[in-house]
């Protein structure tokens, strides 16, 4: 009885599934050449559109720029490669380490996660735009005072995020600072000193 049921299964459902799959593969194999050609053409046109440069009006560190940029270019790559502002670092390139943090219209943003063309008419501030001549920004000076960096690779992003943390009202306690700075990774482990620097600037109430 069991053998008959197995035989029935093999000659019914399995065969039907096999025929369905076979029909699908046959249809794909016999697809008209013009359809395949059209699909390739659409892919080429899409890629070409991604490479076509557009005009971008953007203000970076108080300076207005009119730039030609490909729609696929990130703000991070625009800053580093076209404007040569290499203080903003490329770390993970996935928005997970915070090394590329900049301010866009006063709000901290991971520049690797935003396309340059999305920032038409906006104001961007990078680490290079903080100091006034030889006078360091208060948080930059505090990082030196509290020895808040080791290798220094993450420092620009830490400082940009730290300034935002204070302005957002999230620097009232060490615990709060740690929470709202958690998006910035320091592989050297200078976290206690970073918190101290931010807390110092907050307590002194200096203008930032």
C-alpha cells in the first residue's frame, strides 16, 4: 500500500512540478533576442544616467560652490575627492563608525550615507570649518587638554558629533553623553577622555 502511494506521488505531483519548471526554463531559453536586447539596453541607459553629471549648489564651511557631480557620488566622496577636504574620514563607509560625521544645516549626519545631490542649497560644515584662523574650536582644544585621541582617525567625526551632542542638549551627564555619542566608534578605546572633553565644554558654557 505504501509503495503504491509513493508511486502515485512520483507520477503525479513530482511530475507536475517537473513539467512546470521545465516549461519556465524553456520559455526563458526561447525568449526572443529582441527582448533580451531591450533588457540590456535599459540596463545600459540606467547606468549611463548614474554617470551623467548634474550641477550642485552647495555651501561648505561658509564657501559657496557650484559643482558638477554624478548622482551616485556620496557627500563624503565629494568632500574628500573634489573639494580635497580630507579631514572627514572614510571608515566603514556604511554609516556604522561615525568617522565621516559632518553637520548639514546644523544637524550631524554620516556623510557616507547621503548622496551629494541630496544636499542642493544646503550648508555643510566639516572639521576644517571649526577653527577660526589659529584659534581652535573649544571642543578641539578640550580634546587636546583631555588627551581624547590616540591614532586620531576617528577624532574629526568624534568632535563633529560631540558639538552636536552639546547643542542638542544631550551632554547633561556622562551617561547621556555616552548614549548620544554611541554612533561614533573609537577603536583605540579613548571613550572616557572623549566624554571628559565634551563634559568640560558643556560645564564651562562656552559658545560653540
